[in-house]
């Protein structure tokens, strides 16, 4: 019984990780910021060519997500995010991609904590 509860908890947690509210997709806007991109490139240890590819992809992703959020189209926002992650999986090494996912999840979790703290006041 204990194993079933643990498995159910893990399943719910992993589903919750990918189920974002529309406003949480705005985290992807930050990736297009010059300072954020520079820090991320340093963290992932990318060269200039890859950094330029990331900049272009993040700009396109921001445009797609911004449009989806304005239209309140969660499906389109999800598609834009998934497209971005597929691109990153192709151009980054496994280690770089894993580091990116950790950073992205930390940013999303941090945004949730900040929002919760603002709602608590």
C-alpha cells in the first residue's frame, strides 16, 4: 500500500511539473533577456555560435508564447514551450540540456513562490 501511495505521489508531482498556468509561460520571456542569456550561456558553457542560436530560438519562443498568452491559448503556449525544448535537446549536449532543465524548473518554482507570497499579503 505504501508503494502505491508513493507511486501516485510521484505521478502527480511529475504531471504538475509540466502543467503550467498560462502566466507561468512568461518565464520563457526572461530567456531572451541579454543578461539572462549571457549568464545562461556561461552556466551551460556554450560557444558564441551556439549562444547566437539560443538567442534566435528564445526570441521566436517568446513571440509565440506572448501571442498564446494574449489569446489565452494554453495549447499554443504548451506547443511553443515543447518546440523550444525539442530544439534545445538537439543543439545542447545531454549535460547542458539537463542543466538547462534544472535552471528552468528552479525559475518556474521560484516564480510560483513569489506569486504565492504576493497572494498571501
